[in-house]
C-alpha cells in the first residue's frame, strides 16, 4: 500500500519523475491508501508532496465482510478517512469496494452502495472478489480457504445481481459507469483506469509493477515482486523484469 511510505520519500520519487520525464500540467497523481488512522494522519503531507487524487480501499462498511477479507479497519474508520481526505485538500477522492465475498448477502452489498453514495464522492469503484492465479491471490488466506473448500463464494448469478444493484445505486447518485468496475461524476473519471481500456502506454516502476510500451513493438511486462531481487537488478544496471510478452 503506497500510503505506508513516508510522504518525503514519495515526494522524492515524484520530483525525480518530473526531472526525467515530460509531465503534463495538471496531470493526475493518484495515491492508494488504507482508511486506517495511521494513513489518514499523512493525507495532508501527501497532498503537499503533489498527490492530487486519493483512492481509499474501503472494501465495505460492514464488519463481517471486512473480517472475511482480513481487513483491520472498520466502517467508522472509513468514514473518518474520507473526512480527513477532504480536510487535507483533496477535491478528487475515490472509494474502492469489493462484492461477492463469502457470506455477503445482497442486502449488505446494497447497504454499502447506499452508504458510499451518501458521502457524495467524485469516484467509486466496485470490484468482484476474484481468487485466481492470474492475480496471485493464492497468497491470500481467503484463497487458500476457498481452495480447501472451507468457504464458498456466491454463485455467478448472485454476483451479477450484486453488480447490477451497485450500478443502479451509483447511477442514482450521479456516478456513471465508464469502465467495468469504475464509476464517476462527469469530469472525474480516473485517467489511469481509462488508459488501460484505450490502449495507452504506461511505465511500471517498482517491485511487482506492470507496464505496456508500444515501440518498437507492443510489449507488456511485469517486474519482480521481490523488492530485494528488483533492487539488485536495478543496481546491476539490468531491467528488473520477471516476464515480458510481445503482442501481435
């Protein structure tokens, strides 16, 4: 989670990016953050460092769903974090939610969506819980429980009903769906999210990051997830890539 990083360190990285690359005036600089008190205390410093968009990993306001996901915060902490983000000067705040969690009923999903809309955020995301090898989720305790048959996720038909309810409730709050899992008020869509779906290039820097470049031929790559392995190859003057795929 980037918000675990010291704001001064983040500021140094942003300064280096501006020094080495052409950065557009008014570019979107997003930071993902947990809604815990420790992160919220840093919001003003992150804003001063140049971050202008905050994405809070709320996941749910419901204690049972948060417990299933292994999250340390609660619904009250999420509300305080949203207020802290506004108080820190962020005028573009997104809240992320997860649906299709073990034991999560339709009514609870709808309650989360209504509570999110009531906060009047600029952007909301709602992701269906997926536990597959492609997302490396086998490292998550919940994924191991599902694999052992200890818990069962909602069937696809139930997940579809959840998604449609979320879509309709978000739309009622003025947030239109512009991508599979993302909703925004007019003029507040995430440029980064939209970039993936329009074939734009993105540079992946850091352990576990992924990137896509078009020249001289379209290439998708991902970096080593191990920080020590990543740093070792960077310091040796090598590309710290774990995989590279040339697209046709």
